[in-house]
């Protein structure tokens, strides 16, 4: 009886035990699945962070190398050309370097390790004579640079009193004896420049309000992981970050990153997994209880339910697996899309710039043929200018892909806006005349002549708008109007900066020492077919065309979208008004700085080498390019100078010729069939003999990251296609030390740079003549004014040119104002 009772007790507990075990099994399966999903989620997060950090590292190294490259040019100049450089020469040369690359606030020259030159000198005179070898920290950096014969990057350090932080770079200078390898002589001194650290971080994308990561950098003075944390929160290194090394010329940094909100601990799918598993566990427990405790006649039905439940579990597992696969495929597709986009940009760059290389290169050669008539010479100049402008358009179109990523570049420069407008008018006059249209340019007298903004983008905006106006206008006129808009903003100015906006502003600026900024308003108005009101909202959208545009079967729908992006980049905006069959008005304004004529860079006339200086070695030059016309261009440039030349059509042939011939320098195209330039360069540079061979990369790519890849492959330097012939000769001079004899060339008259007219310039003329000129300017009588200007003696031709320029540019009121100050 007692035994039977124990059996009954055990039997009564058995359903509960079975139920508990069933629930436990389901939850264990859920736990295993959850752990697996959590690990996959963690690895995916780290992979995403690694991808972003790799891009940031590449950008940081590229930004730093860009500035170090400029410094190496200064070192080469002092070492090979001018070891006795003066303070004035040093300041002028450094100013040019700083103008080409922002973010270099200061530079210093240490001859015999003693500070002898500074840029800028003003305010830093006390630093002259400073001996860094007497300071322990400075001595260590100087000695390391001398011992390694390479640049040492220190810092960043705080900059006083102006604020900010800079990296201090020190590059040793070893003199180059005549005919010897660069910097193979005795130690001369040191070049040191400051690099704005905050600008580097900005260009690298580390300082980005929209960024998804938190960064920190350690390795001050290039000490890598052993150095101190000098930017960011050092606690990040204790939070399991992704870490990469940043290569420096002498050492390295370590950059670490974690997600902005920290590592996400739980996968979003985990909660749903546990919720579903809990429900499944409850159902399994209930069914198990029923299965164990129900009568036999119900067990078959329970068995079927259990099978269905197992199918549901399998379906759940299958869905989890499918979801994981979908996420992996989505990530793979995104990576493939990004890769395809990068390849497209690179291929487009190569395919478009390669033929332009031939066009511009051969036009440079033809310009030197004195046997050609003046008309043909002018036509060649037009081809050259058009090719260079086409190159700038190609660069801007290729950069359109960067607009969405916020990587548009604004490159301001000083230029003569009247010259640009006249150039554009000349460009479109024939096209307008062929269609029977009248092209009218109206420039308000208040428009300053010399301004500072992005010249290339302003030119393209005007050309895009005029192209559209002429394309969609079949009769009538096209007006281009330019005037100033709104008030001016007064800013602090250096002594050398003055406005040329009228005599009154000129006189006031002498007293106040200020510079003006202004808004220029451009209007392009046509009498063409017009745009429907329903289409006005989409004219600036990418790949969008109006019905008129589609009927013309011309254009891509990119012109106006690029135009709006460029206008906004120049600090302005663009609007459109239009009516069908009556015409359209496109108006845009941009912000500009007003500069003086002396601040407008005059294009330097390039000297053409005609032969080598005597007593030099006979240099062997190998030209490697798969395109025959590109090889032919370099041969035509170099052959007259008696270089020994050979050519190869790919990297494999180049290696064969190098083995047998041992050239001194190789011009290496990087994109070729069979074997590309990267592989050929790595092979040659990987040998002891090959290290002596200078390899200069020729690339048609516009991607900045390509520069770091080319240099890391072993190339000594690189030149982008299309190139100027002067770049070819200067690069060979830099790496081989070759010296040239140059042809005497006449400097072209700088007609677009006429100094502003001042009251004292007119005092040389008689009062009666001045009264007549005053009457002509007051009456706005161009013919009378030009007749009086013709009476000016030839000894005062400059005054005649100044007055003629004012009359030609509708500035008679300015002449009247100046004469009123005298009479």
C-alpha cells in the first residue's frame, strides 16, 4: 500500500517535471540563438566603425602629407638652388606655399641649428637667434630629424597669443653638391613649419557635427601607442575601441574610435527573439503537461500539435537565419555600390583627362613654332584655353558626386572680373550671331574690377546660364547684367590691401585702412521659349529637364543643378522667373571680397628649355604608357634636349627594358593592361638597383586619395594629366638635378592689369584740356573723350591707357569725379 502511494505521488509530479524540462529546453535554445545573434551584431558594428575609421585615417594622412610635400619643395630649393636665402626671399617663398595650402600659420629656418629666418617675421623678432639644441625637448626632435634624415612631427602645441593648436614639423637640409644626388652633402640646417591641427582634423572628417563616431588620438611626437593622448577623451582607449596606426615620416600616431553613443549592448532583434521564445516555451510547457497527463486517446492529437510546434520553431529559426542573411547581403550591396561609384569616378577621370593630356600637350608644343602665322598662333591659344577650361569643367562634373557627401571645394582666388566677363562675351558672341540673336552685356559702374571668389565656378555658372539662354532663344536678345547688391561689410585689413571701388572709397581707405566685401548680382535674361509654371520648382533638380529641354534632345539635366550648387558654395543663391513664349530670367548673387590690382596674380610666363647645360651626364629616360599618343607627346618634349629615350607599352615591358638598360628616370603611367604601373613600380623599387631609379607617376585620376596610394607604391613623385610641359622639366630637375639652357621669351603685355587712376596722374595735363574732358565725361560722350585722350603725348602713354580703359568700361562718371577733385 505504501509502495503504491509512492508510485502515485511520483506519477503526479511527473507532468510538472516534464513541463519544466520542456520549458527549460526551449529557453536554452533561445539563449544559444540570442548569443549567436549578439556576437554577429557586435562584429557587424565593429566592421562599420573600422570602415569609417579607415577613411578618416586616409584623409588625415593625405592632409598631413599635402603640407609636408610643400615643405619638401622648400627644402629642395634651399638645398639645391639657394642655400644663402635671405629673410625677404624666405618670406616671399613661404607666402606662396601658404597661399597654395591653408593651415600653415608659421615657418622658421634654422641655419646651423640656429633660428635665422621667420615667417611671418612681424611680432616674432625675439625668436631670431634661438638655439633649440640647448632645450632638451627641442634637442631630441632636432637630433632625431638629423640622424634619420627625415621629417619629425611634434605636438600638437598651443599657439600663443593667437590661440589654436599646431603641429611642429622639422625637416633637415643637407646641401646638394653640383651633379650629385639631392641632399647628399653636408648638414646645412633645418626647416620648421607649423600646421594648424584643427584644420587637419576638419579635413580628415574627425571634427564633424554629423559624425557617427567619437575619436581620440595618442602618440604625441610620433611615439605611437607609447605616447600621450593629445586629442579626444583618453577613456575611449579603455572602452574596447577600434584602433588604427597613422603613419608619420618619423613614427606614428594611434587613432581610436567608438560609436557616438557607445557600443550598443543588445541587438534590437534580441527582445523579439526572447518574447517569441517565451511564448513558445509557455505553449510547449502546456502541451507537455497535456501530453503527459491526458488520457491515451488524446496523446495522438497532442503528438500532432507537437509536430506543428516544432515546425513553428524551425520557421522561427529559418526567419532569423534569413534576416541575418538579408542584413549581410544589404551590407554587401552597399559596399559594392560605393566601390562601383569610386571606380566610375576613377575611370571617368582617366578616360576624359587622357585625351585632354594630348590636346593641351601638343598645343603647348605648337605655340613655340615661330613659323606659324599670327592667326594660327591665336587659334592655338584658343584651343589651349578651351582645353584648360574643359579640364576644369570635367573636374567640376566629376566632383558632382561629392556634393551629396558635403565635400564640395571652394577655391577662392583674386582675378579681374571685367576680363572674365569680356572673355565670356567673346566666347558666345559668334554663337549668338549665328542664330541672329543680339548679346548685350551691361556692367554697372559700381561693380569692382578686381574681386576674390572662386573664379572657375563663377565662369562655369555664367557659361551654363548663357548656354541655356542661347539654346532656347530663337529671336530677340539676351541680356547679361551685373551690379552690386546690398550694403558692404567693413573688415580689418593689412596695410597692402586697398579697395579700388571709386576715388572716394580710395581716399577714405587711405585714412581708415579697411577692405570692402560686397554682393554681386548677375542677371541673365532671354526672350526665348520660357518655362511652364509647373516646371519651375524642378529646374534645379539633378537629371531634371523641362519639356523644352527634352524636345531639344540636348543636355543631361545636370547644368542647372551644378549651377545652384556652385552659387551656394560661393555664398549666394539663384532664382528663376519665366513665362512661356516670353522668356526667362535667371538671377543669382554671390559674396566677394574687393581687392586691388596688385593683389591679382599675373600668370607667369613659362621658360622653355632648348638644351642641357654643358658638362652634365647623358640621362636615360624610359616612358611607359599604353596609349601611343601620350608616349609621343613626352618624346616630342624631351627629344630636342638630347635625352636618351626608350618607351614601353605596359609595366611588364618596362621591367624588361629596365633590366637591360638601367634608366635614370621612368615616367610611369599607373593604369595599363597586362601589368599596371603600381605592380611595375613595386617590383623595380623592391630591388637594390631599382632604388636608384627615379619613378615619376603619370596619373589621370583626380581623386586625392590616389596620391597616397601612388606614393606608398614606391613612386618618388607624381604628375597629373593633363600636364604643363614646365611641370615635366621641373620634376626632372628636382629628381635628377638636371640643369637647362632656356630660350629668351618676350613677356606679354599685361593689358588686364592697369593701375587705378589717381588725381595726381591728371595734373600733368593743361587746365583747358581737363575742362574739355570734364565736359565730355559729364555728358557721357565717349567719342569726345576718346578724341581728347588721343591728344595726350606719347611720353604719357600710361595715362592714355588708364583713361581709355575707363571709357571702354563705361566709367566716365569716375573720370568726372577725379577731375572735380582737381579743378
